[in-house]
C-alpha cells in the first residue's frame, strides 16, 4: 500500500490562554507502527486531532504527501483517526447505534473493507443494533478498533484502543494489528497508557511531554540507552558522574538511579549493580517530573 | 523455541538467543528453514522489524543465511559458530559474575574451585 509522509511543522495549539502544543515538529514515515505515549493532559489527543484535520491549530502546518491536510479530501481519504467512543453526545446519552457508526464509516473511508468489518463484528460479538450508550467501556473500544482496522486507511490512528479492554482482548487486539500490518504494511499510530505490553509492537515510539515531543526513536534503541544503577550512595554517585541522571531513589544508604548513557561498563569498574530498564521505566524516568517516587 | 519473551533484555537479542538455543539443541539443523519474520512477529506479538533485526543479527554472525525470496536457513557449521560465539561471551557473562559474587561472600579461590569441581561431578552423574 502506498502511503505518503505525514508531517507536522511548527504546530502550536492553545485552548483559551493555555498553550498545549508548543512549536511541535513530527514526521510519520509510511509502513511503520508508531506508539504515542504521554501522561494525562500531555496533548496526545489534541495532536492526533490536528494531524488528521479534525481539530484546528493556531499556527504551523500539517502535510500528507506534501499536501496540506486541512479540508483536503485527497489527503483525508488516506487517513483514519478512530476516536474513543463517548457514552454521552452533546448533553444527552449517545443514542446512536453501532450500525450508524459503521454505515457512516463505510461512506467516509474509501478503502473500507466490509467483509473485514463483518468478521471483526462476529469475533468481538458486537450487536449492531445496540446503542453506544448501552455498551461497556471495552465494547466501545472494540467499535473504535473495528472501524480503524476495517477502514484499511494507509495511515490509521488509534487513540487509546486498549483502554477498557480486558487483558485477553488487549493481546488479541495487538495480534490483529500485527496480522493486518503484516498483510498491508500500512502506517499505524497507537496511543496508549498501557505501555509495557504494547512496547514490543511499536517499531518507533513517540513520547509527548507537556506539549513537546521529547523522543521519536526506534523503541529498542531508545530503551537501550537507559539503565538502573544501584549500590551504596557514594559509590553510585561516583560511578554515575558524567552521566545524565533522571531519577533517584534512596533507601538508607542504598541508592538507585536511572541514568541515560553508557552505563553498562560501570558494573565492571565499580561495586554497583547495573540493570536494564523497560519502556515503562524509561517513560516514568523521562516524564515523571518527580511525581513518582 | 521458548513460549514467551520474559527477560528484560532487548527483544531482538532474545529472538536471536532463542534461535541459537534451538540450533544448539538440534531443533533446527543445518540447511533447515527457520521461522520467517512474520511468523516470529505473530508468534510473539512483536513488530516484524524487531523480528527481522534478530534474524539479521544471526545472518551477520554467519549462523543463518538468506535464500532470496524463500527465507532464512541454518548455515553450514552454525552449531559450531553459536558455540564459539557463546564461549567468547562466557567469561564476561558467567565467570566474572561468579568470581565477583564469590568475593563478596569471602569465599577463597580454593573453595570456589572446589564448588566448580563438585558441580561438574554432579552434572556428569
């Protein structure tokens, strides 16, 4: 499937007087699965909304295959942003039924695959005449996932697809995603708070922190830059001088720090333990800002 | 191959290591085809690019080789190559930590060597 590059340059976005995205640049290359992670309020959904021309921006530019995406049917034909379902719509319950969502998706997305949608409906045991407001949180996520997958859009974006799904369904979701990716090689951007179980699925990870992209890198290369170093406090301090220390945890004289840089050699040079971190640990170290102790 | 990825090391390294284990164990013999990128991706729920990185690492070490359009195969002499590679890593990965732990327990060199001799006897029996 041929897809273009989705590119944001100098994006700024404010709600009232509060700027939530600060001069942000991002490039999404075709044929990769991206993970987008960030804390609550980091600006993930706002960013995804702007990338897909569903939300306005104050300044900057979003292009797909070199064309501005705003009100650009040709570009938007290739892009699907399957948003989280809401149980309420305007001021009342969301009385639209699953079939209404499916029908409009079939009209809106030119690559829509009805047979695939039917297969997923059956697998997820969803009844199309049910109202959205009657669905459980997990079922709402299933509708979001179904629309995203069946859209067959060259660039497909899922916002928190794992929220509300039980662990069996989450695993199944990542399986479906990888199966689809193996067949089509389309681009996916998946935002999630359940980081660790998704880490192995993401070829690249984008970390959004307080409206800025602080990392956009191959997942394993990023994770491999970080280590925990622990031991007696003065030894740890000596060993880690010259390295970037992101987080410190002290219990008595025992100190553990999260460092970025060449820490593997330290275990041979000093009496400290050096252990690897996972993506979730790295995320907390980079975005914790002292909230996690 | 092992059913799950569970340690903290990088996934592509785990994939490479699992395949090496299987080559040592004779699960895959010379000229056998190993699982493809997509099979590994599906089997372990990992990104195909990660699986490919693991396979390519073994290809670079001369343990696997690629047949265009077909897949990856176990190279001639792969078992020996895995053994050589593992032996090179054995000193740093096993011997040094063993000696370090022994020293922190105040074990003498003689005691450590006795234990190794003992363990070797048990392994044989």
